[in-house]
């Protein structure tokens, strides 16, 4: 789950069930939150941004990456 516009962010939290909650400072305007999500997850996993893609949920808080 993605939480755009959060004062906690940038932060990645892993839940007990293995799902990720990502807190982003970027607001969900003009794709800024999606770009922030890709950048933060790439940094979290130590991979290039080009290796991280959003497969589903571009306009939703729940995404498949």
C-alpha cells in the first residue's frame, strides 16, 4: 500500500503478512507519487530504478510492483 503525502516518508514498512506499506512525501499529483515509489523501492532493494515497474494500480494506493 502506498501512502502519498505522508510526513513519515520516505519509509518502507514490511507487515507481518509480507506486504509493504510505503510512506512517500510526494503527493499523488501528475504521477509524482508513482515516481517516488519506484525510486524508493529501487533504493530499498539496491537495484536500478529501471528494474522496478508498477504492473497494476497506477491510480490506486494498492499497487502491484
